[in-house]
C-alpha cells in the first residue's frame, strides 16, 4: 500500500505544488495524508475509502 500512497502523493501534491518553507510542505503532507485516508477510493478495497474497508470486512466475516 505504501507504493500506491507514495505515487499518489507525488502525483497529487509534490509534482503540482511548490513549497517555500518546510512548514508549508509539512502542512501539505498532512492535508494530503488526511484526504487520502478519509476520502480516497482504493481499487483493491473495491473502491472504498481506507476507513470503510475494515468495517465492511468485519460485517462480511460476521455474516
């Protein structure tokens, strides 16, 4: 999963934005990580967000 996140981070943040300071970069990294973890639809999770995947897996296992 790290490789997918790394590529996404480069494509969505590092290749399209310029940061003047380390603090700006840190803020951008934090915002991108939050967006990825809460909103990004991951194909290997059947296009669910990372928080949705374990919850649905637990429901499927219980059934």
